[in-house]
């Protein structure tokens, strides 16, 4: 068990597997908390950065957010405060509550995207995003068809469509499964994928998921976000969706997740 010297007492493990083990428990004073141990450094660093440098700069009335209580770089573990609420996907909401959740989520995401930060990446998005696609293709292990490769390359092109948008702080797994609701305020959790990225990567799971079934929720989200970005309806979003879809197919095939593969193919179709 990592962070053995802390005052955290684990009660049970709550993760579903993957690259991160998560234990629910409490501090010595009874305060609920979670201990996360990562199998690789990248996810640990990304969540640590978000908890330490991004989230404390956001207004606390925008959303319930986790706080970093302790960390152990050697074990790649983080002790994180519990966030009030229950998972959106596991709790039936009263009429109108999902619209309220969606609006609050949009409002919070706008604040995250507008944080001042220094982009230290030497490659622009117009250079890096086509390379990201090619990396998935290069390592697809026969999970992609020739047609899927051709479609994704055609939609992303040479990357010039991304020139007008800078990187911003992103959650990168922004969807209802990572939102909690306490009846009044949304809570945002799981920042292991957080890094500087094109802001559309925080819309792609919503655009290809819940908004397709309930487009009115997209309107509520945009109300909270404050404006509809220029990239949110056109070739840029189509290209981002293509990169995301290829990633779903390759990652899903690699990890035996047939549903994720099917979702990627549906998006790319």
C-alpha cells in the first residue's frame, strides 16, 4: 500500500482495473478520501499537475473539486479528498436536473479552458495532431481497416485547420461518468488524462455520446460555456472526432474492449 506513512485508512478498492488502482477510505479524523496509485508516470504527473497547479486557481463555487492531500512520487501515488455527490450515470435525476448539471459543467469547463498557463510544447497543434493520428495508425496492430485509415487522414489533413486555436488546460475525459451531483452543484473528478490540448478534446465524448441522444443538453452546455466556439461545428471538430475514434479502435482492440472499438467505428463511419 503506497503512502504508508500518511494517516489514510483504506476501506475497499473501487477502481475497475486499468492503469490506476484506487482505494476509498478516510483520514484519521474520519474525513473521506481516496488513494490513487498509478502504474506509469505520465498519468500520475498529469493528475498531480491538475490538482496542484490548475484546480486551486478555479473559483470554488463553480464545482466541487478534489484537493491534493499528499503524494509519493516514488510509488506514483496521490491522496485526494473526496468530492461530494453521486455519479451522474448511476443516479436517476429529477426532471430538469440533468440540464442544470450540463450547464454547470459547461460553465466550469470554460473557466478551466481560460486559465492562464505557459504552453511549453515545441510543436504547434497543427503539427502535433496529425502526428498523434499517425502514431495511432503506426501502432494499430491490424485493428484498423485501410478505409478507416484513409478516412481519418482525409479528415485531419495536414493539420492546418488547427492553426487558429491554441492549447488550453483540458480534462481530456470530460463526460458524465466523471461528474458527480449532490443535488445542487456538479463535481468533477478523475484528472489522470489532464494536459494541455485542443479544447475540442473536452467536447468530443459529449458530441459523440449523450448529445446525440439529447441535443437540447448541448444547448444547455453552451449556455454555461458562455459561447459556441468557432471550432465546435465544422471541419475542426470532425477532425478531432476522427483522432478520437481511431484512438478508441486501437486502444479498445489492444485491451479487449469490444464496446470501445465499436464506438470508434460508429464515430468514424
